[in-house]
């Protein structure tokens, strides 16, 4: 049976974030890592999320990978395509959000699409085209210090206009408050004026519902995971979805517990501090990693010893902005990031081979490195830990029990996330 929704996500945590909302809204969902080959079987699945690592790479590579994912999803018969990016819209003036959206529009023959990054339940809202994180504008929220894509402008119409060739418009909140039909008519009117990309104000779940009603027939939608919780209701009204009981059921978990963190967001730094009040942890230093193998081996020895003592253990490269900038100044931004990602990926691979069966990873780039190091290809989406973060499971060759894996976007989760995640899994 053809899938209803095909998603192209620009990082691994964003992929699980959206997949989580689809499952919670009643869709059976599988996340695949990279563009699958033709042999992948899709049984009892309503949605497939293709997780790419295209947020911070070169624009040309992001477009190429996204188009390859689109081709595969069209072969699976997807009714609608969803281009997923972060709810903080982090990108440079060159892209990659806008160029990928336009490339997908061209391939699909789509005259118009919407940009809906908001996720109100996680404090990401848009008003008059300006993106807020909680009660702060995006460029005052800490995102101005993002190590790869610092955001210095909260006006998404302006940000997007610097990335694309088509005119950019706005669907303002007073219009959305009038409902889905009024929103659809507004989009059509903008389309007649040649506006190809429309940023949508979004303050609450009602706005998401209005947008979903208005765009359900568009070949392409784009945004954060908030829109993913509203679209399934529209699919169901059209008879595209069957009622499913417990679409997020996973197998029982087993094995040692490990947390790996590379995110430098404020939320993750608070989560690390809370974890270290009661549990063991070790910080990775990019400068020490650059000097040779000793620092990595120290981290591996530390993790092995604490895992043997029972309970989760944390290894983290997360640091405050000043320390991150110092490492980047000494090593170069790309080199510093590569050292950390490689080390965390190696730790994951080694420790999972030695028996870790429950793994939490914080940070989009870190999650990509870990998933790649483990060679994972598919993730079944399970129960939510916090908004936007579910447990997932992946089969492991030679092991009876699957690996339980949580991929957390840096900004997501409550202060006690790293300990409560394992309680939820239990």
C-alpha cells in the first residue's frame, strides 16, 4: 500500500522529532537513515521519514541529497512530501532551507509551498513573520551563538528572501484565526501574485490545524514538527488513514545505559548540569582530542567503568559559547566539530558492541555521527519522552534485543531529561 506522507528531514534529531508527532497522531512511522535502496520493505507503514545530514553541508550537496530522497519517496507512492527543518530555522543566508525547498518545488512542479517552522508546545512560535523561542526573538534566544548556523535575524520573510529566487509572502495570524478555508483562499491569492513561498504565523495548535486544512492538497509542505501533529487529522478525514491501536509500541528494552552529548544549547547545558548532580560524567575536550588517542581512550575507560557500576553514564563535549569559540579559534570550526563527532561516534560504536542497549544522544550533528558510526538504517518510532523526542528502536545483528535509541535536538527536553528518559523506557 502506498505511504501517505514522505518526509525529507535535514538532520537526525529533527527526523525523530517529526516522526514522534506523526506516531502520536496515529500514523505508523519508520525513520530511515539516508536514502534507502530499493530492497527496503515497508510493511504496515503510513509515513516514512528520510533522515539526511544536510542542514549544515554545502548547498549543492543538500539539494542533491534531498532530490534523491524525493525520488525514492515518490517511488513508494507518497501522497504528500514534507521538507522538515528545525523549529529554530537555523541556516545561513546561502541556505540550506530555501534552496532545498525551491529544488523540491521544481521537481514536483509545485507553484507554491508553505514555511511552518513553529512548534508551540515547545515554545517556538511565529508572529508577523518573526520567530520566537519562548518569549524571546530568535536572535536573542541563544541561537545567535549557534556554532554552525548562528541566527541574527528573527524575521523569517527577510531571512528566506535572502536564500530563494521566488517571492516570499506571509500568512498573518488574524487570517489564520478565521480557519482553514480562509487560509487556503489567502494562499491562492498570493499564488496569483506569483508568491511561491509563504511564511505562516503560528501561535497555537488552532493555527496549526488551520494551516493543515489549507495545505493538505499541496504536493509539498515545509516546516518543523509542529505541522506534523496536525496533518494526520486531515489525512484521516479524507480516508487516507486506517485507525491503528498503539502505533508506537516497541519491544522490551535491555542492556546498559549511556548518554552522549555534543549539543551546546542552553537546554542541553542545563540537562548536563542536572545529570551531574547525581550521576557520573566526563567532558571531552577538542584540544585534547587533537593531541592524539590518549584523551579518547581515557573517555572510553571512564565510560566502561561507570557502566559496570550500573545506571546511566554521560560523556559530553557540550560547553558554553566562550569555550566553543576558543576551541574553534585554535583548531578551526570544521576541525573542532569533526574531532568531537568522530570521538562520540567511536564511543557509541564501541560501547554498543560491548553491551550498551539503551542510548540517549543530544544534538543534531552528534546524532548524525552516532547513527552513522553504528551503521543504522531504520528506526521504529516509539513512545515520547518529552515533546519532540521519542524513543526509537533499531535491530542489531547478532543480538536478540534491539537497540533503544533516543535522538534529542539540542534545544528540546526538560532539565531532568537525561535521567527521566530511562524511566520512561522502563
